[in-house]
C-alpha cells in the first residue's frame, strides 16, 4: 500500500477529515477523533497506525511487521502500527482501518453521530 492509496481509502469512509500534523503524519479523523495515522519518509518505511479491539491488539502485537503503536500503546491504548506487510497483507489492513473508523465513530456522542449522518 502506498500513502496515496491509504489517503484515498480513508477519504472514502463516511464523515472523515484529513490533516497533516505532527511533522509529516497523514492523520484521518471521524468527528474530530483520530482513527488512523500514516507516515512515510526517507528514513522510515511507510507505516500505518490504527485503533483495534483489545483481543485484536493481543494477537497483532506478536505478528511480524506489526508492533504496539509508539506513544499510543504506551499510554494504555489498543493501537497497532503496521510497518511491513509481512504479518498483515493490504486487504487485512483495509479491514482494520474500517474497524478503527467504526470503533472511533461509535464512541462519539449521539449528537455528533447524528450530525455526521450515523444512526440517530
């Protein structure tokens, strides 16, 4: 997956917004809350960070090419960073990005969810 493919996929999810922040990180949000972060640089491989369930986190953190997300996981949050596709092919990453979007959207208030067009 490329950064452009990541951005296009996240843009197609409902009620998303995009910002480049924290240096050069491509951050995707739903209702103002982060659900995915990607970064690519000459020094680092393309990496995607996303929220997942605790059950998924426990499994994914042990897979090759995946690790607990720097900063977020150390703060007790269930976020994973995919650094290579060795332990997670692109198709699975897309499923996890969808799920991350859903998890974050479900935590929004009823008012915000209604404003964004999610179920009332």
